[in-house]
């Protein structure tokens, strides 16, 4: 990182529209270019942007790869990401170029856990099918054998990734009577396991085999890419449900679709997809798939808090300090 003085009013380029008061505050503090059209930047737009600013504020829709970073030249010094996940940023290339990266961890924890719990309830109880039936105008009234689903109380929930969001999901799920089991890189302290009534599994394969509901809460990395693959899906119970509010790339989507078509597993609840915003059209045809348009973080409160963290990170950097949410090596 260069020791040259940092501009007190840095040139900041924001790739997407943020909450109005966040944009207004940025305009007061920085020489900022806001996103009037609110579209995902193309690679050429990103390369132009990084060459013209001190600070880039991207989102998950922006692929900041080594080619984009190389186009920055000597000016770009901080990537202040709007959002916690940074798998869309080549961190190694940023480090090599002397560019700091910051994110906004923690602000979407409760929102994502709420949405996860909503999917855990809606998939076994067939809520999406029920809504479709009502809108079709073909509902013939209550019947004792109609639209039968499964209760969640008493079922075993397997959580993959017990960070902030995984813990928040566990606390909610326990209140609904689910038994909490989890896999994580590091085991939780004994006191926390006792508080949650949680059982640790060193093997993800064991967890998948015994779970009635599996919920994914780990980051997307080389290690977790398509971690939930055909053999692992095949090892799940045929009555099991899979929930993903993390990153679409963690699941082998083709293997998932094949399993859903053959009812190898009972159903899935997805808020994220491999090639967003393009969703595999086969998923759209499946009655045992509840599909949401990446809504987990979509609360006014969460988006405002994320914007405020972005501002705090930029201000700290501009004042000559490390951003409070600087992404360091080994961030996952």
C-alpha cells in the first residue's frame, strides 16, 4: 500500500443505486459519482470506473476480476464493497495491486436468517404450490387429504456453516422445535453448543445423510464451489429438503435439478442461483422448488446499515486509518 497522502475528499464511484439518505451522505462527504440508471456494470464499464476513482463501491453484481483490477492503474486504492460476500472480487489481485478491500459484515445477519426460516417453513408446507393453486382459480375447498406437507417440529436441521447467519438460523429453528446439527470448519465452544442444543459433525457427508432439512450458510470459495454435488445430494434422505440463501455456486445446480425431477429429495428452497440473474428454466417448472429473487438481504434497515458501513470504511481510509471492515487474508 502506498504511503502517499490519501485525499480528504476522494473520488468515489458507486456501481448501483443505494438508499437515498446513504447517497445524500456520500455526496456531502465525497466527490461521488452515483448510479443513476442502476444497472449491473459491464466489464468495460468497470474497467473505466476503476481507472477514474480512488474508491470503488461495487456490489455482488460486479465481477471485479484480475483484468478489471489491472485496468485501475495507480489510482484505485480502496474497494469498499456494499455487502458481506466478496467472492466476486479477486482478493489476491487486489492485494498484489496495493488495493484495500472492505465489506459490510453483520448487517444482513438477522434478515438472512429470517428469510432462511421462511423457506424452511414454506418448502415442507408447500406454500408456493398453495399460492399457485389459489391464483389459478381451481381450488375446490378444504379436503382432509389435499396439499399435504410435513411439519418441521421434531425434524433434524443440518446447518452447513455456523457463522453469524448459521447461529441466527439455529436460534430461530430451535424455537420451532427442530433439532440442531451442524458442520463448520471449527467446532463451536461447548457453552454455545449447549445453549443451542447443537450437535457437531466433523464430516459434511454424515450431516447430509441424517438431516431432514439442510441449510447452507458458508461463503463461496474454491473449496465450497459445487460442494453439494450429485453424490452428496444422492446420499440425502428422499424426504429431505435443501435450503440455500448463501451463494448459488455452492450447489451443483444440474445435479440438484435432476434430483428434484426424480424426487430423489423432497424439495428445495432457493434465494440464490449459479448464473444470476439467469435462472435455469428447468427450475421454474418444478413444483417442489420454492424460488425467491435473491431477497434475503432485501430490507430497508439492512440496506441502510450496509450503506452506512461503506461510508465508515471510506472515511476511515481517507483519514489515514485502516477501514474497520477491511477484508484480510483468510477472511472466510
